[in-house]
């Protein structure tokens, strides 16, 4: 996949997540945990898209995917399958840290678990 196509896909994913967060929360940044999780995932999606667009540090993109995985699977508001799908959608387009998909997956999983433990 070319760099520009990866950028378009990443931008689309980020826009879709922001639109979903806006729709599901009614545009509110209220302190309800579900709203915080949705808007946090939208911010993480934008960060991951920026990493792809500017060919930034891969580790930052995988950390953002880790937050989305946390929000999808371990957040106090319960499992959210669309967020899990968003995280999976970023995995093939993000750069690999040190050229290793396994390392990227490990980073994302470690962040998701650490945030899950911290929020418990």
C-alpha cells in the first residue's frame, strides 16, 4: 500500500471515530465515563492518523492503538466492538516499530492492560 493511500485510510478512520464520538455523545464533553472513553478514542485515532500522515514515530501510533484497545475491551463502560474494529483498522496501516508487527501488537496490548489495571 502506498504512503498516500495509507494516509487517506488513516484520515478516514480518524474522521469516522470523531463522527461516532460526536453522534454517540451528542457533542458533549461531559464527565460520564462513556463520553470520556469515546472522546479519548477519537483523540487517539487522530494521533494515530497523524503518525501515518507525517511518517512519525511508530511507537506513538501503537500507543494510540493501545488506548483504543483499552477503551474497546477494558474500559469501565464495558466492551465496545466498534472501537475494537477501529484499533484493528489501524494495525495494517501503521508503521512497524523496529520493523516488527509483533512488537507493535505487544506495545498496544501492554498499554491496554496497563490502562485497564490503572482504571480498576
